[in-house]
C-alpha cells in the first residue's frame, strides 16, 4: 500500500471525529426528536457546577434513584462552557485520543498487523452500526461513552500500563450500575486469552475454572449487588427500575415475541461483531474455546440488556436494539477485539492474508443490517433540497455555534442566552432544545406545573391555541410581563425583562 494510502488511513479518525461532532450538533438543532434524554444528561453533567443538586434534572428529579450515572458529572468541564455540544465534544475527544494512543501502541508491529487492526477499529467506531448508535434518537446517554472507554481499557491492559488501566477502569465503572457486568465479562475473556497464549495445551476447563476467574467473578458480583442495593436504598419504599421491569413482565404471546425479536437482534449483532476476529483466530490454537467464551460473555450482557428493556414491556421495539443498550454490546466486541489482536501481535501471531477482505465484508454487512439492528427514527423540521442550501445553513449558523438564524427558535434561544445561570423555565415540549443554557421543564398533559421545579421559573411559555382551549391549569401571578409573539404566550419575570430588554 502506498504512502498516500497509509496517510489517508491515518487521517480518517480525525475526519471521523469532525464529522461525528457536527453530525450530532446539527441533529440536535434540526431534528425534533425525543429530546428530553439529551436535556437530562446535559443537566446532570453541569448542574452541580451551577449550584444545583448533584444528579438532579427537571424531568425526573433526583436521577440518582434511576441510575448510577456518576461518570457524566465529569463531562461538566465540557458542557458548562459549550452546552449540549460539550457532550459530543467529550465523546470525540475520547475517541480521537484513543486512535492516537492506538496508533502509537501498534507502531512496533508489522504493516499487515497495523493495517488490519486500524481498519477494524475504524469500522467498529465509525461504521454503519456505530452511526445509528451515535445518532441516539432520544438525544444522548452516558452509555455512548462505553465505546471509547472500553477501547482504552482493553488497550491499556494489553500493554500492561497499569496506571492508565486504573484510570480507564474507574471511569468505565462510574458510567452506570451495569458497567461492572461489562467489565467482568471483558476481564474473563481477557483472562482466557492470556491463559491460552501462555499454555495452549491444557484441558479446556482449566482455562475457565481457575482462581483468577473466580476472583474476577466474585468481586464483580459483590460490586454489582452493592450498586443495586444503593439504588434500592435511594428509592426507599419506592420500587427500583429493576423491580418495575420484573413486575411489568407477563408470560404471554407478547413476551414470546419479545424474546424472539431480542434474540434475532442479539445473534445478528454478535455475528457482525465477530467477523473481524476471524482472520486472527484462524491461525490460533483453541480458537473454538475463545469463540465460546466470547459468545458466553456476550450472552450474559445480552440477557442483562434484555432484562433492562423489560422496564418498558409490553413494548417490544426498540428493546435491545435501543442505541444505549446495543452500543454496550458493540463496545464489548470492540474491546475484546482490541485486547485479542494486541496480545496475539505480541505473541507473533499474524492475521490471515485475507484480513482486509473480512474487514470490508463485515463493514458491508453492517451497511445492510445496521438500520434494522439499531433502533432509529428521524423526523426533520426542514429538508433542504440542494447541497447549496445545506452549506448556506451551516455558514449562517457558524457551523452550529450560532444556531437558529430566524423565527421563533431565534427568539427563544436569544431569551435563554440572556438568562442568569441556573434559571428555570416552563415550555411546551417541542421548545425544550432552545433552552439548553438553562433548566427547562415541559408542561404535563394535565396542564399543571411540572413536578421537579426547584425555584421560581423565570419564564412561562404557553401555546395560545391551547390557552384558548383551557388546556393549562397554572399561570403565574403578578410580576410577569408579556413578551410579544404571534403563536406563543410568553410571560417573563418583569424585573429581569426590564433589566435586559428595556
């Protein structure tokens, strides 16, 4: 392969990170998706830096009762200055740093090994499957960070860089209560790979049942139970999400369909993730054992995510195919591949000559199956018909950093920019995304005030048509001024409004 081709492969992660960042930026600004989850994660990340309770949001209240999301507040260093874009900037920074470290880590191996592992990592992180996972149609979730974090974890352990290994292990553990299950399954796979490379002639059972694996499993089970106990403790007399998931389950035809659909998603995803392993495993002793261990660990994770999805039963779709869940399975396969390929390269095991064909075939199959395996749903406010219109929009919005160039969106976003840090507003659901700089709540269907307001809202926004129909039950008293708008009734705190706009 020529130098120019190698240089092109080298810059692909940079191109991918730039495209990934702006892809998400414009998705949030142009797509009226189920935005609340993105707003929730934004609030959890920066709220504690702006004087609000730790892990508190305006949609669910004390989110620590829902999940152990103790990693996401660290992303506040990105979201406090950048808003919701900071969530994506953190992701691409982790991803870019991983590829830089990955390139340096494989620099001492031969060209064939470097090229095969590099292309495989690109297909895992920027391929069609990753595309649909990244465009999480409910906004954003902390589980998105599993892909770069687990990749770092695998690489640092394979290189025996213990200091960085502890860092990435800690960060991964803090992502969610289920993180320890991912870590446990990966460590068991790593352990079997190391034992096979050390002595491939032993009885197969000795690679699985041994002191190291028992310690890994025992510690992981204890930590997992502690995490569940902590959630139960915070919920008090209220049932946890896991309890609600089991209580929702009914052994009927719908449950049977749910199992069939979930198994189909799980098997096809495993098959796609396994394809890059094949060139490496063909020359490896005990390859059957390694595949069985990989499949077993994947199966444990699949059961965990399928059980988690029962919280929404009897809803079958998206289930396991929901981006935050299937991205955990995908991150597991990526991490397992990184560790296996690095350890095999250290041991002098070469991938097969047709490695590139396997990798590209796997990417092609991702393109064919990705839209089925990963749940997605996109609606757009407007679809410019020409490239010129798209480019003009990006320029007018300064590539998304000065969004909403006109209309109601411009007015509402402008109001949010002038609000003091920590302000709260109540708005119709479809206008949530314009208030990312502050802390919006949306009107419930009964027209009453939202349940998780901490202070006096600075602005109330109503739809005039619904006001006429009597849909709203709560209006502020004195001290609010009306801001002119054709379709919305906007009531702003009069002292703030006069100070800023008059």
